C-alpha cells in the first residue's frame, strides 16, 4: 500500500515537528532490542540520520520506497545493512532497527492529542512504508552477508593451498583436507603461477594431509601434474601412505610415469638427485664443447 499525497505531507510534518522526541524514542527502542551491543551515542546518530532520510523522502513526495525521492533513504538503509553485516549483527536485529521507528512514532503520537480515526489510518499507511523499508534492509543485509561469507571462503581457500619454495628450483604444494573441484582449480592456478614466477623445474605435490584418495581426487592431482608439465616442470607426488597405496591399486588408478614417494623428505631427496644429474650433464656438455 502506497502513501497518498496527503499522508506523505502529514507524516513529513510529524517527523519535522517532533524530530527530537522521535529520535530519542527510536534510539531507546533500538537500544533495548540490541541489548547494549552498540553505544547509545552511535545508535542516536544512526537514528537521527535515518529519520532525516525518511523526512527527506516524504518531503520530496515519495509515496513508496521505489520513488526517486527515496533514493537517499535507500542508500542509507543499504549502508546500515552492510555495516551491521560486517559487525556481526543478525538480519533480524538489523531489520528491527528500522521497524522500531513505528513504535517511536506511536509513542510520540500518544503524547499528543487523542488518536482519531484519520490519524490511525495515516499511521497504518506510514507503518506499511516503514515495513517496506525494513524488508529492503533485510534483503540488503542478506546479500551483503553472502558476499562477506563468499569472500572469507575464498581467503580460507587460498590460505589452505600454499605453494612453498623448498629449494632453489623446487616448489611444493602441501595439501591438507579434502580436494574438491574448486580447491583443485585454486591449487593448479597457484602452482602454475609460482612456476612462472620462480622458473622452478620441479614441483612436489604432497598429499600427506589428504585423508583419503578416491577417483575424483586422483583425477584432480593428475590434471595438476599435466598442467605443470606443460609449463616445463616435472612433478613428484609425495605422501603415499600404505592405506592410500592400497586404495589407488583397488581403484585401478594409474599414475603412469609420475614419480611417487612415501614422504616429502623422500621426494626432496629424489629431486636433489635429479638436480645433481642435470648439473653433471650440463658440466660434461661444457667440457666437451
């Protein structure tokens, strides 16, 4: 239900004439709902800013929240939602902060003249306007929270897939936990980028921390190895425990000519031997020339 032009004007006048009383009543109502999680001064500032935005929207002739005149109000409600999402408040607590304006208006009206039928109709129409503002705040909060959680998940994913330089020309990817498609993509991208940045000819993929290896996990590992080979790097898979070895054999998974080792130390020793062989070959080639 949209506000009529007359209702807009009357409530704009109410917000203007009883501004201080409304701010105080609104602040008290929100403070009680949030149980002191924000300071009274901060809540008063937020209430005053929102109240000014409501008054500006109504003074501009906004009959509903989608009106152009309500643009500043929508922006302020979005800012409130984003801030509360980052501060750890719930969507309900955020929306209630807006809904509490209805209680504040009713408190102010009760202190004035007796509420007649016309005033009651105006209040019902204004309550519907505030309800839409509260629902807008709720929806905006949910989107902001989803973006925040998604960003945190990406950060955790990156932190859980480090690429470590073990030796000159040798990098390692210690995998811990389940390796799904999303994480496998991150592993591949970070490994390839590190190979480009360091020019390393060897990469060790350590699966000691992977609790179980199934066909899907093996396929992810093999794709990473193939991608690294296309970049000119040899890969060694370490952390092949007896249980994992039995599982790989039972599943019929073939690693082909990919070197596998029981531990990261064994893999590093293997790489150092290969490095010595390469160095010896280069030295022999220079002596012959």
